[in-house]
C-alpha cells in the first residue's frame, strides 16, 4: 500500500478502530481553526495557520492529539481528573472511551489563540 499523501488518505489507511475518532477530531479541530491548512507532516495529519497548531496520529487502540506542552499545561488538572493519559506534548485518547470534545475544544482554542496572538512556536 502506498504511503498516504493527504489527510483523507491517512484516515483511510488508519486502523479501522481509529477512523471514527480521527474523523470526529478532524471535524472538531477544523471548527476551531476553519482557516487552517490540513497537511501531512512526519506522516501525520497537521493543522497549520502561520505555524503548526496541532497534530494527530492514530494507533490501533488510541489517538494522540498533539497541541504542544504549553497548551496542555493550563488544563493539567482537568486532564488528570478526566483520567486522560498525557505525555510531554500529547493527549492519548483511547478508542473505547468517548472523545472529551469539550476539553479538547478548550485546549485547541487555547493553542490557536496562542499562535494567532503570540506567534507561539511548536515546542
């Protein structure tokens, strides 16, 4: 199978268990950043608007949402209270749980605002 070159191809090639969450996350992030370009970088879907806003990648059991460490820090307590596993720059969203859409939206809006107003870098 050829390596995906578009976000649509990435979703189509993702594990079947990931596709529903990927589509939902893509729609949610597109609603937060409707002017963002959706491209693949490092083989993963990325939303760009001046800079990278956020990225996604799919695995058999979960989806990673990557909005940067600086965007996760203000939501640390909420993420912990919701039992959401985090990494330095990532949120791990298991496919066997509903997406925490409200919290993801808040984090995505925070990241988008930081980029738009402060030209925040992807770190």
